[in-house]
C-alpha cells in the first residue's frame, strides 16, 4: 500500500491525495465520501485523514485487484491498476506512467461535477444565415441566434474547448473565457477548426504551447490549413503541442476523456465523454462502442439539424429517438439549422428531459452514482 502526499500539477489549482484499496471495498469507501466526510474541502489534512481512515479498515488479500483512488475536491477518480506499482517523483506510477484509465462498468468517476457552456449551437452557416429573411433568421429571440457549434468544458480546475470554429474569437469574448488549457477536435471540417489561430491570446497569457488533441487525420488537415503554425518561426504565430488520439481513453489535466466513435455520413468523427457529460455533433450514426461508453451518462448533447432527412446529420425525430434510447437525465440538441424552426416552438414539442441548447447556455453534469 502506498500513499502519496501533496500531489500537484502546474496546471491544477487543487491538491489531491492518492491511495489503493481492494475492489471489494469500493462500495463502503465511497459511501464515506458521499456522506460528506470531507464536505468538499480542499484541505490537505482532511484528505490525509480520510485516506488514513480508509486504509486502516481496508483488507488487502493475496491476488486482490488494486484500484487507484485520487481524491479531488469534487469527487473520486477510480483507476484500474493491473501492473506493479512504484513511486517516482512523488507520483504513483504503473508501467512507468500515471494510470488514469478506468473501466466504465466498474471503477468509475463518481460525484465529479463537469461544468459546460455552449459557445455556439448553430450549423455550418450559423443562424441567421447571410441574406436569409426567413422567420427564424429574422427572429428577435436571442436563442434563435446561433454561432457555429462549440462547447467549453470545465472540470477539476481545467478548461477545455471542443472545436474552434470560425466564431471562436467572438465566442470567447462573449463567454468571458480568460484561460484555456486544451483544445479537442471532433473532426476537420472548417466550421469546427477555422478559428484555431485565435488561441494566440491564451499562448500569450499562459506562456506555453496550447495542447491540441486530435486524430492523425485531423492533425494532417490542420497542418495543411494552418501551415504557418507548424512551419513558420515568425513571432506571434500560435504555439501548439499536438497529442494524437484515437478511440482509446486519454488524459487532460488528470481527468479521463473517452472518445465516442461516430460517423458523419462516411466520415469517421469523434464525440467525447468526460465524467457524466457527453458531446456528439455532426453525426448520423453512433457506434456500439460509443453506446457502451454512454451508459449512465447524466447530460447528453446530440446534433439535431432539421426536421427533413439529411445525408450526414440526425433529424429532430432521429435525435429524440437516440436521446430516449441512451436515457440521460438531460439531453440537449445542438448544431441546429434555421430550418428546424423557432427555438420556443420546437421546445414545446419535445419530451421532458430533452431540450434545445442555445448559445450561452450553462449547466453541470454529475458522474454516475455509486449505488
């Protein structure tokens, strides 16, 4: 049994504590946290007291499965540990690296809050569309004015944007985004990547390269479209550090993200799940892998382009059917065209627990319960 003290990371504002225990103790130990043992405090003494209390009652039998618990102010990160454990630079390592992956059906992120802000909820042309005089494009309801789709996700003190479309600068100014720790891309279409250049203010404020998480295909597209970023030495160009992702879990700021394999007509694209929050845009097919990873999701975001069939996007009815099948506590629709209709009218048609997102909408998703 190992316990580390004063774990920290340059990008974090919290101080977690880590320890191990056997899998048959998970339920009992989690009950302690859910009953408010530490009451959400950031106190190191409280987390150390909690760790010592749990360790003193845990039974470590021969051949037991070991689980890593990292105590965050807002919940547990549970990780399966199958390999030898050692201590290196005051961090717990298996196979020479911090183990952040966990199994959706057993070890799980419980009671962790994921805050989200819809920076944009429109389709590729946005709403209103240039020169269009339809009722939606002429609407005085602010909810009918939609910039290109993007979302800000904030968890455990880390801020991540999914997609940087052409409106990225305007979205950050409107939402008051002061810091950004990473960008994650769903796919390479221009309405999702065109604003990448506007990460520069975050480079200047943080003094570091912006971590970019994308598949190899998306990275190739970024290198074509933003060649100067990757080849120029001119002062002031955006600074990025590229991280290749596929369908395996990956880590941002100590929190696991799960890619969700989707199809946008014939183009493979990714959605993402972090904690109890899942985001899917530009899709008309959801893989079995993605469905399994959506089990128990609290807040689901799906694209719902319009009412009429479309080659590569869910219709409103299709999105409602998927929302019912997945069964999140709350589902929001995004990537919305002016053809869908007025926000207020569509909202009245939707079942309880399903609604349209709008630019600026904020919310909180919670991890799967530990019952």
